[in-house]
């Protein structure tokens, strides 16, 4: 679950812990009509129990529907 969002990164609440340095894609659904999503490649820069802080690799997202 997204807890905090900025132009450079985000704070995530997680059921499972991640390690610092883990690479992942963050998909954020836009509150618009239809299925509009932003994808940010990111890396974990800080962890606490149940939380991970990630830094976006780019300030420009990719747009599209995430693959499940």
C-alpha cells in the first residue's frame, strides 16, 4: 500500500520485507475515468519492519495497464 508519494520516491507499507537495493516497478493507478496507470522503475533505499522507502529511477513514468 502506498503511504507517501513524492516526485523522487515513495514510502510503501508491505506485508513482506524487502532488502535495500531491491529493484522493482511501482504501479500507481490514477484517479481518472478508465484504467490509467503510471509505472516507475525504483530501488529500495531504506527499510523498516513493514515499510520500504523507494527512490524512482526516473521522474517520468511510463503509462499503461500493469501486467499481472
